[in-house]
């Protein structure tokens, strides 16, 4: 190959490396590729890439073929070398070393033989050589400047070699190519740093929203943190799956980041939901628990009974019966005021009958013991919310979708609104807000639906219910699979890959991680139940 062909080949290589560097997302991989490309260009035996941080040069990547050094970067061992200061304690420039001089001056230093050069302190190099038996001879030290001309790093190559392995000086052609590479690399590195800074800022803004929701309601803040974690656990488990309908499911790093962001933002619409609805701990609670008002009415009835007894209108037996009945009625109201999974018809009928009783107000008027609105609240069958309040809660997902769809998402995050907005949809089309069917939903959106439900079932920071045990939560989830609420394939992965247990060990209280009787979990076949029971780590 003649010199012109070699130059053309090097330029083509430089161009391809520039493209590759621009597309590299991982900082450690990028730094490693920069140094390796520079070494290839100059046929260097070794090299180091430094970054400028806090007025110091920090070792990022070190490579040396002769010594077998592979330190830093994506694939190397950790670097234990101390950073090199760029300035002395008095503030003066510390440019006695070649690499510091290149960083401070912004100029390339090309040295043919370190042992025959004056003007730089090579004592560290000499000590290194004595300790390793190496001979550091030729040096090419090139500053890496960003688009504004600021030095953000330094490339230092050691011992250029001829084809026969003999050490030589770095040629002017070597220097020009490495300088060109350093320029491209600095821009690529700076761009990657800017992207990372923007990502950090973006996630900080998301955290700001979640913290605002947390300040508004501490019961939803933990949910906003835990759902993304469980979402990513289940997504990773689906990727590991080698059998069944999800065997071909794969996600790139970009896909995972997109899903993570969607998880962090899935309840951002709750920032508009009234606190008294989000935090409604009992059925009669609004700005305060109105059970106190009902208790006052019972106190009035007890006082009236006592007065009647003292006046001789009630004998002792009748008075005792009246007090016992009032105590039982009050206990019924207190019991029904607590939210639960199911309130039966008998309790509802008892509340309706109780409401027909009357009491005398402060102005002597007769009024029903319970108002129509109080009856409606106390007769809520599941949880603590009335139908109207449930609509208010459900509206948060509509707000979430509106907020997210209004943002100018870049291409790699364009599905965030879809993922975040689909976690209340059902596989049978009976979910909200869009009533989507399973085939209309992406797998990541279905993943988030299961994560949202399981986190809510096991959460211990809800004001309206205690945390459910692991077996209770899986039973409810199994019923949801059977009823067409959640994705059946993902439910199976959730069990087979032990996602539920991984999450439980992190976030559930130990007393809630109970033994599971797999034969009693709805929605799984006898064969699958036997498979789960056989491999259940809780059996041992």
C-alpha cells in the first residue's frame, strides 16, 4: 500500500470512527473507544485518557499491550491512580508534567524520547519504568477541546511502533490524525455529557413533580417510586422468558429508559386530584372524619335516655336496653366507616334501617340519625370512595395523558404517554379511560398495569387499608387474570420468574411474606401450580 492509499484509508477510518463515537450512548464505552481508536491510528503500545474535573486530570482509561494493562473504561479493572493536579496550592500552573502542560496550554506535545528530553518532569515515568521493567520512550500528548475551545480531556499515547515492533517516534501524520480524532472525540464526549446532564435535569423535574404529589399526599409518593421499580423487574423477567407467547419479547437500552420514564410519570395527573379524595381514610372522611358528628348524635341520644330514666320515664331495665342498643348501633357505624374489600347486603340494610331513627338537634327539631349523603358513604361496598369520588380519582389518568401528550417528546421517548396512560386499561376493554382491548395495548403498557395493581395491593402506606399479604395479593391478581383484567401471559411470567418475591423481599414487611398454597391461587392451571410449588424457594 502506497502512502496516498494509507492516508485515504486513515481518513476513511477517521470518518467512520467519528460516526461511531457520535452514536455511542455509554460514557465509559465512549472513552474506551476514543483511546483505542487513537492507539490504532498511531500504532501505539500504550495510552491514557484523562478528563478534566475540578482542576485535576482524572485517569479514565489506561491501556498497555506490553504490560497487559487494561484499566478503566467499560471493560477494564478499576483505576486506583490519584488524579494529577493542574494547579499548585498557591494557584500557579502546575505544568511541569507533559499531560498537565497539554491541558493548560491546549497544545499538543510530541516527544521522541522521554529520556533525552529536558523541560518536563518525567520522574513519575522513570519510577514506573523501574518498577515494571518497561521503557517509556516516545510520547504524543493531545488536548481534547470542546466546541467552545475548552480543554475537557487529554489523550496521551506511548511508544509508537514500527511493523517489526521496534519503538519509534510519533510522526507528524500520526499527530495530525490523532489531533483530528481528539477534536471529534471531544465534541462527541461533550455532547454525551450534555445529553446526560439533560437526562439528569429531566429526571429531576419528574422527581420534582412526584415530590409535589408526595407533599400533597404522602400516601401516593411511595407509589410513584415503587411502581417504576416493579415495572422494570417485570419487563426484565419478560425478556428472560424463553417459552410461551413472550419468548421473542426484547427491549433495547433505549426501550428500557422509555419505560422507566413512563413509570415515573404514570400518576403525574394526581397533582390535580383533591387531597381529601386521595387520602380518604374512612368512608365519612372529607376534610375531617365526620364520624365525630355521628358520635355526637349518639351522645345526645344517650343523654336523652339518661334524662328519661332520671324522670322515671324509663325503668332501669329499659334504660339499660336503650344504652346497649345505642352502643351496638354506634359500633355498627364505626365498623362500616372502615373501608374494606367487601360490604355485604346485611350491613347495608342495617345502616339503612339505622338511618330511619331520629335524634333531637340543639334547637329541638327532630332529624334523621344519618343523612342521605352519610348513608351513601357508609354503604360503599369496596374501599372508602363513593361513585362520584371514584370518578374524581379515575380522572387523574385523563389528566396524566393530557399532560404527557402536550409535551414535545423526542423520538426515543415518544411512547411514554402510551405506556403511562394505559395502566388502568383492562384486557377485556372494560378499563379506562379509553376502553382499550388487549391487542390494542403494547406489552410495556400491560406490564405497567400489573405493576400498578400489585404495588397498591401490597402497599403499607395507604390510609384506607392495611397492606395485604403476599398470598392475598397473588390471589386477587389471579382473580383479575381470570376476569380479563390483567394480561394472562405477563401474570404467568410474574409468577414463574418470581418477580413477586423479588419485590416482596425489598418492600414488604416480613410478616406479610407468607407461605403460598399455589393450588388456591386463581387463574393458574393445576400443572402450573405444581411447577410453582415444586420450585418455590419458600418451601425450604
